[in-house]
C-alpha cells in the first residue's frame, strides 16, 4: 500500500469519527438552521428519497434538523422532463405550504430546474430556491448522448435502472430517460429558460437576478472530480468529465452552467455526488464538509428571514 493511500485512508477514518469525538466542543446554536419556512429537498436524475434507509441526501436532513430546521424530502420521477418532474413536485409543495405557508426549495442537479418550475407556476408557495450543481444551461454529457448512436441503448439501460430505483424507493413513477436527457441538453435547457427565465444569468458565466416575484435565488456547486481515493464513483465521474474538455466541472455539470441567482460559490472541491454527501459521506478532506455547507446555507436563509 502506497504512503499516500495510507494517509488518505487514515485521514478519512479521522474525518468520519470527528463528529462523535467533538461533541464536547460543538458551539453551534441549537436554532442555527431554524428557518422561517421549511426546507424542501428535490433530488436529481436517477434520484430518490430513500432506499433501504439510505437517503439521497446522505445525512443532510438529519444534520439540518439537529440544529432546528424543519426538513421535507420529496420524490419525483428519477427520469423525466423538467416540466413532468415539476408537475410531480407541485402537489407535494402545495401540501407542505398548506401547513407552513411557503417553502425553501433546494434542488440538486436536475432538481434545480425542477424547483424553478414551481417558482414559475406557483411563486406564492416559494420563499427561496437554491440550486446545487444544477445544469441551468445544459450539460455536455447530455449533449453528447442525446441524438447519438448510443442513445437507444442508453435509454434501455437507463429506464431499467430508473425503474429499479423507483421500485425500491416506492415512487410509482414511469421513467423516460430520453425526455430527461433532452431537458438537460443545451437546447432543452434554453427552451426551459425561455419558459422560466427568473434567476438565470444573462451572460455566459455571470450571476442572475437575486429575486423575482418575492422568491430569493441562490446557487452553489463544485469543480472537483477525483476527490477521494476511497470513493468508487469518482472513476465514473472522471470518465464523464472528459465531455467538458478543459472546462471546469463537477463530472456532470460545468461551473458556468451551475450559476443561478446569487452565487454563493461555484468552485468547491466537490464532484457531483459529493454535493449531496454521497457516496456515504466520502468527500475531499481538503474541502468544507458537505453537511457544513448545507448547515451554513440554512443559517443564511434564516438570517434573510426565509
């Protein structure tokens, strides 16, 4: 075993054990994440709420609740168009808003545009939208696959996987990889941005409007790919990142495409799965822990009166 591999494994074990070892000096206020309106999490492509007790947002809802937040985890089709996913999300948001008045939507990956759909059709239900690693201007990976000779095979395999994810998570949704892919292409994203332009930057890599119709907009994302030697998903994201050439990306979404509303940060050393604390909390030890980023953002929403 190489010296650097031993160091990485030791550091990872220390990072995993740190929360339990550090209870005695934790000075975070018990109401640090207690936002005015509940936080509602919206998963991305191939996403789910929970499978066999493992949440798509690994450990994040629990972390937010520990410091006062009310958190809901939603489920929409793993593979569908942005609008179809938005329509599936809408009744869930309506039910939550009926109790709390409004919601703070946080969407990862395809969950970002999905959340934007709600702000477009029912802004009265939304206090804020935060997109995390979301492709607002499309993804080079979707551009590469959609309309290519491998699209048919990808649809067959993808729909089967999406169906299995849906079955195991009890979603009850049909799957449509081709509709999902088109929504995430440059062309499909441009069409959706015409329908829901609020918060989308008007320049190639700028910031968008910070608010519209009473809804606040935020975003953050990563530009890491190979971030933890113990994470098997890094290898897959290393391959998909090749579609972006020399453009900074998280393995599936480019830095500039992720920018929406007020950009909190667009260069965390995180890949696409690190952004939701997957796989099983394996992230770079040289970057802020994903749980901390979400906790800090909940506090940001709290301080903004949201």
